[in-house]
């Protein structure tokens, strides 16, 4: 129905570039407004939202940069969260139908932002979430073609182990992806220079930009509390159980004093929340404890960027990814699952005799997913599969640096095919 499109996602994930490139290829005229860089543009939407009025004001304001030709012009409203009236106007653009519209936003929907549209145009917009590059897109950036991606998937379908050369090459690609993450500018720098030069500085700058966003935009919540949580994420991921505990964020911190703070970081696209299931059974969404969770960075490169210099050197020089108690592997698997469309859940029983990193599902069963930094034994995975207490679990998946295999109980896959997991679960039978 040619509804206006909203692209939301964390800062620096490539929203503006993608939208402008799309506009360049598909439209004769592009009218571009950035409300963050030019707050004065908001005045166009402060009065009547009748489309002819908006077009007239934009033409006067932008001159030759605002050509409105029905069916040939796209209007791009960048950082639309800074002009809520423009979001309200999307309904009128849909009804009018002469011009296509795309809005982008880094902080759409975050609580405490302080700027809300008079009326969210429900039914008049399509909302898409954009993430930093996943591993498949990283491979594209390095020049890999679709037939090479298809070959990876064929190995999964046929449960055919990779050759020694295939494993070595793909694990090296995956090592690079773990270190630099998926922020497009950082990936572009790495691919262009063919080395890590400057990537750490770029990661640290994005981390600082996120802190600035918290300070600037979290107006309705305690900015200090959000910053406390944000800065403590690497600390908790470095612990053995990786559970995030508000009581350890600051002295005398209590859950009721931090309501909404974690959600703010999640809605801003900065973190991924992984909830603890009460019992490992279906349905997933109705079966978890909202106060028991882990927090992962939405981009593993930013987790790497938050670590100290000694760890940085160890990663880049020695490829020692087992450092930090397996947190890098857990973080990147969480990231890849979210980008595949999964919500995140884990399980730990009261006695901590069973611990499982993640759960996914196919059409009729619950599937535990264990992330192993090495090829150790998997007692928790075996217990979940063998126990009659968990009838929804029929088999499991182990992700590690090893090759493809199946022992009758669980499938083993190398980390680098995690992005294909959802497709495999739908088509393996």
C-alpha cells in the first residue's frame, strides 16, 4: 500500500546511508531533512499538516533541493524522533499518496525521551528494525558471493563436515567479525585497509556516543542509573554466571529504583536482554522471570571495544577468544540469534546443576542451544535431552569452534553458521 516506512535501529548501524542509496537508485528526486542536525526543519510541521502546505513550506525553505513531483519524489525524514509532528504527518502522506516517505530514528520508542507525537500513525506506517551487519553481510563486504553462502548451508542440510581448509578460512573470517563487530563504518575501514588499524578507536567513539545519548535523551529517567547499568555490562559478562544483578550495580541499588532503565537501553538498540526461563518448556514468551536476566551488547565489537588494552592485544595478536570466560562467544551468538528474529532465553535451575545458554524452537519442540568456548563435555545439554521432566525438548544444538556432527542427541555446528540456524530448523526435515 505504499505506506510511509520507518527504519529504527541503534546509532551508526547504517540507516541513513541505506535509505539515501535506495532513494538514489529508485527515485528521480530526493528531499532530505535531518532534524538532529537542523532543528529548524521542525517548524515546517508545527502548523497545518495538510500535504500541500508542507510541500509549499519545504519548497520555500530548501529551494532547488526540494522538487516534489508525484510518483517521482521521496521525502526522507532523518532522526524523526526529534520532530514528533513529522511522525504524525505520515498518516496524511499515506492518504495523499503522491509522495513516498521514509523516516529513520535511533531512539524511537525509548521511554523518557520527552518527545512524543500527538498521534502515532497506527496503520499508516511500516516499521522495520535495522541492526549492525550480521556475519553473512560481513562476508558480503569481504567479497563473498551468494553461492558461497549457499554452500555453507548445504553442509548443514547434509550434515557434511567442512574440510580442514574450509574450517580454517571461515573461522578466520569469524575471528575478524568477533573483533570488529558489524558497525558498517568499522567494517568498511577493516575491509579497505585489510587490517585492524583504527578500528578500536572507532569502537570506543561509538561507546562514548551512546553515553552522550543517555545523558542527552534520557530526560524522564535517572540518567546516572542508566549509565551505571551501561558501564557495568562488561563486568557482569566477565563473571562466571553472567547474570545481571541490579543490587551489584551500585551501593543499595534496588530493582524498584531502576524500573525502565534496562528497557531504555534495549529500546535504544544498545543491548539485547536474555531472560531466564522458569521451566524449560513451551511457550517461551509466557514462561520467564522478568527480574532474572543477562545483558549483552547488541554488537560484539562494542563489547570488545569496552575491554582493557591487555585483552585487546591478546585478541588481536594471539586470537585468544577464550579470554573473558566465554563472554565473547555468548555475546556474538546472542547477537546472531536476535538478528535472525529470535527473542533470547536461558535457563539455570535453583541448584545450578543445569545451565543452558539459549533456547530456540522449531514447529513442535524446544531446542536448547549450548555455546562452548572449547569442545568440553556438555552435561547440561545431555540432562535436558534425557530427562522426562522436559518433554518439549527432543534434541539440542551445540555451537563451538568444531566441525559439523550429530550424535543422535544433539547437533554440533561451528559458530560461523549460526546465522543460518533459523532457516535450517525450518527446512532440515
